[in-house]
C-alpha cells in the first residue's frame, strides 16, 4: 500500500456532508432600513420570514439553499442581508 496521504472523504464519500467546507451564514444588517417587502421570504421561505414589517432569519441555510440565499441578498432593495 502506498504511503501517500489519502483524504478520508475520497475513501468514504458519504461523509462529505459532515465536512461541509462551503457552508455559508446569513445575518441581517441595517435592520432599521428593512421595509418588510418580503422579497427574501418569497425567494427562500425556509430561511427568511417577515414579522412586524421586518425580516428575520428562521435558520441558517443548507447547502441546497445557498444559491437562493445569495439571490435574496442581491435582490434586497435596501441591502439588509449579509452572506458570509
């Protein structure tokens, strides 16, 4: 057997979900500027909700929701969503 370093993810690809290196987090900035238009909620309702005319985050996005969250960030008219 070779002495090369082999990633465990190469040997056991089913473990990739535990080593999610491309995960993102979502926060709200400029909360006072939010008008509660609901565009973010319409794009990704599993992550965003609108209560009392303000956005709130229900939970952090999964890998499958990543692109929807980025789309919600770019369409927010008051730039209230931060994706990192």
